[in-house]
């Protein structure tokens, strides 16, 4: 089974306005409300591509109910631990430029954390995949990320990790199947500017030395670089299209890549599908639909650029 974990989900409120003015009353042209959080975005994209999956993590309050109902409507199976407190709201402002304001989210207490680990300890088996994506939640530490990485390693499940700096590096010793930092995150991890393809490849290799199996460094509108377990380096390019909302592009890329890899064990096809999913989401309101992904796959160029 494919499982996603979002420790700190959100209702994403996307607001489009012509001209954002700080310190003034701004009225939006258009707004939309979608279930968000990185693991949840991965679940939605996987299901739209035809892959059954279970979304887990913590939700609560009316925002939590909204996420539960939205996922059910998508055909994703929601199996979250229910909290007494309210799931956060993240504001995505689309004006002259994209501005994001992410809420803090409720505190997760030790009893609820144990419930989530018990859920996985009871179920996880060889061949499953666990996507742990997004930031931590108040009350949780890097030890919880490490514990999940260890459990996946013991049960021989693919562990896919897309999170921030210290949370990510803490898990590398447990050999996550895939990590996907973007260039800014790579730069933050190594405290150095990442300003060339050579530096992307160099620091991706450093992450592999630290334990990551496969690494995708995503570069937004400039595509992505994949360093594989076998030491090959591939670059994907982006197709032409109009960017509408890039929120969730990285999550979509992760979902598309891993699903295809589990099916084919073919790195080129998997990177093509991942890249198509990322661009399709960037060209959509919210997470992409499968028909756009299928159309873009044919246009994506992937090139082997080194070893
Ligand atoms: N402006 C764009 N035009 C075309 N494709 C894009 C664009 N932005 C992103 N993509 C595609 O999606 C992939 C992932 O995007 P990006 O590097 O922005 O991920 P991210 O920083 O993790 O994003 P997020 O956190 O919003 O999910 C890129 O490698 C690319 O293939
Ligand atoms: O606060 P986090 O967990 O780092 O990121 C959460 C978030 O910004 O990431 C997703 C896009 O990748 C959005 O759906 C969501 O609002």
C-alpha cells in the first residue's frame, strides 16, 4: 500500500488579487479553498493518476473535517488521528508575486503521536511506500521523523522524505529511498550558495554519501536533476505552458516519480512522469489532473548528464 503522512496539514486558501498593499484593506478577485499539506497533495496526485493510497497524520476541527471530506471525495482513504484542536489555515496570495503565510498548527501530544506510530507498526510490510512530507508540527521533533525512517528500514518499505533541513539530514542514515530538496533547501543544508548545475550535482552527491538512496533536486521553472542509486545523473526540462500556481509542484513531482518507479524501476520514465506532474500542477489551479500530466509527459525531455 502507498501511505502518505502529513504531520501538520492545512486548508490552503488561495487568494488572487491584482495588487497587494500591506497596511491597507485588500479585496480579492477570486479565492479558493483546498485541502493542503505536502503529504495530502501527494495523496491527491497519486489517486488522480490511478494509485490507491491512504492519507495519514493529524487533523482536527472544522478545517480537519474539510480535509477529511475533500480527500474522501477524491477517492483517497483518510486515516488521520483526530485532534481536539483545529488544523491550521495557510494563506497563498497570488498578486504581483506569490506570497505564502503558513499557520503554526496545533500541538500534537505524546498520546496522539503514539497512536500514529501504532497504526504503522500494525500495518507496514515489505513493498509498501511511506511518503513523509512537510514540516514538523508543534510537539514533534526530529526524533519522530527518525523513528518513522527506522520503521520503514526494518519493514523494507520505501521511505520517501520531503522535509526541511535538520529533519531531513537526521534521517539520511536510514537510507530514504528518495529525498527531494529544492535548490534553496540544498543551499540551506550546506550553508552555501547553489548557483550552478555543477554545484547542484556536487551537493546532491554529498547527500548520497550521507545515506540518501536517490536524490532529486528540483529547480522550479528550470527543471530538476536526479542522482540515482547507481550513480547516474539525469536532468529534466520543463514544457511550455502558463504558470498558474506553483504551490504543490514539488509534491506532485515526488508522487509521479515514485509511483512510476515502483511500477517500472525505470529512472528515465520515472523522472519524465515526475517532471510532467510538477509542471502540470504549476499550470493548474491546485493539484494537476491526470489528463494534463499525460499530455505533458510526451513533451518532457530527460537527458543523462553524468555519473
Ligand atoms: N514555473 C514552472 N514551469 C514549469 N514547470 C515547473 C515550474 N515550477 C515547477 N515546475 C516543475 O515542478 C518541479 C518541482 O517544482 P519546484 O522546484 O518549484 O518544487 P518545490 O520548491 O518543492 O515546490 P512546492 O514546495 O511549491 O511544492 C520542477 O522541477 C519542474 O519540473
Ligand atoms: O508548512 P509546510 O508543511 O512546510 O508546507 C505546507 C504547504 O505550504 O506545502 C504545500 C505545498 O508544497 C501546501 O499545500 C501547504 O500549505
